[in-house]
């Protein structure tokens, strides 16, 4: 995603240079004062618009890099956990890709969404706030929809729709203890292993997984 945004930023810059040169050189070459002013004016407006667009995509590029680093940090924790049947990363879901799916040997299933936002996290009237404001999209709904998607997928594959432990993990923000919204636990990355350790196994799901093997 970061690479794609970098390429878009580069394309905007190149297109902007072409337009600025076109408007500016045309205005100067005409020798007409009015056309010269108009040409240079359009060139200036283009430069301003290109600068704004480039800054916007540079910021989004930074967010993508920061998000990828957060996912890698959580993924590294999950990949070294003991007693794990399977860990899947970047899984297609119903509401964007699912960052991490974990199947433990005892049948516990975890869906983990990672966010790299900074600031303070809080719950207010059943809503998640980041630095006192709603995030750019509803992260809780994102997790809930993907939980429902995974349960139906497991029902189709194993004939069983297990309970899924869902968490929204922040890697940089300040997260209060015991924050839970709509069956989704909101936690800081350092609490991830402890949170997973508290989850009970599901014997029937464990039997289904082993039967597939």
C-alpha cells in the first residue's frame, strides 16, 4: 500500500510539472500580457494543487508504513506462541482483510485486527474514540463483520461455527484496561499474549481440526 501511494505521489508530481510547464511556457510565449498573466496564474494554481495532493499522499504513505510495522509486530508475537495449530496473516474478509487469524490446539479461535494509531483510546457510549474523536472508519464494526464472516466460513469447512475471540490491538496508543465494545476486546500490544492465555479452548473445534489433519 505504501509503495502504491508513493507511485501515485510520483505520478501526481510528474503530471503537475508537465501542466505547470505547459501553462507557464504558453503564457510567456504568446507575448500577450493578458494570456501571460492567465498562463502563469494557471501554473501557480496547478503548483498549489499538486503540493496539497503530494502532501496528502505522503501522509497516507506514512500511515501505511506505520500500519505495516504494527502488523509485523503483532505477527511476530503470534508466530512464536506455543500450542498453536495455525496462524494466518492478511486473510480476505467481508470488511477488508483480516490482519491475523489464530487457531490454537485446544480449539480456541482468535481474530485480531491491528491498528497503529497514536494518542489515547477510550470508550464512550459504546463507541470507540481515538484522541477524543471517532476514527476514520468504525473499527468495531469492521471486526464484528469479519467475525461473522469467519464463523460462516468455518461452519462451511468444519460443520461448526465456534466462538471467536476478537481483539482490536493498538501498537502505539494508550489503551485503558478492561476496554470492551460489542464483544470486541480493545487492548494494547503488550497485553496480547495474556489476553489470549485467558481464552478457554473449544473441544469440539479441536476435534474437527485434528480430524481434518
